[in-house]
C-alpha cells in the first residue's frame, strides 16, 4: 500500500500489541478481557462462530486499526458482514487507517458474497478520534456509503 500500512489478520503473538489501541478507544477494557477474547477468536476456541480479527498495521507490527467481523444471515438482506469492535487511531495519519480498514472489510464482504456490511463502533467516544478537518465520524462513514439502519450503520451493495 502506498500509505505504508498493511491489512493483516491478527496473529496470536500480536494480541498484546493491539491492547494499547483498544484501551485508547475504550479505557474501561482490561488487558485480561482483551487477551481472553482475542485469544479465543484467533485460535477459534471460544465458539467464535466464524469471527475473525482484521488489523491495519505497519510492517513493524504497530497496529493502528482493528476490527472483528463475521458472516451472519439476515432476514431481509441474505448474507451480511457484521463488523464489530471497529477501532482505529487516525491522529497521525489523517483518515488513512479508517479508510483502509473500511475498504478491506468491503472487499471481504464482496468476496464472501455479502449483500450488506453492518458496522458497530467499539465505543461512541471513538467519534472524537475519527473527527478531523474533513468532518465527523458520520461524514466519514456516509462518504464510504454507510447509512444509519436502526442502531447500526449499514452499507448495502
């Protein structure tokens, strides 16, 4: 990628490296909560039901973005890519991390035959980290094609 950021699945040895990002986005999350949750998803041992963790990171493994996703059946839309715990830090790189993460998740959704993406931010406070000179978090997601749908943001193909 021209930004120097890479999209990669979270590896087991990177679980502790992701905690600083998550703790900035949600200061109440403990290290133990995160490592137990992530370890189960990465190893597939906690009944994760197809959940995966995707990251945006540097070649040196500094993690700037993380999101959990899974495929879910939807009564109205068929197969939907449910995106949970969307967490990015864009303070240094503008909106590059969030854009790369959204693009990668959309590619995953399309490759899996999904008709829609549904995203939940890790914490409403995340809005302040995504706010920049180009507008608010809502503006960022709307520009990427997401729109409010009940309590989630959705982008349908």
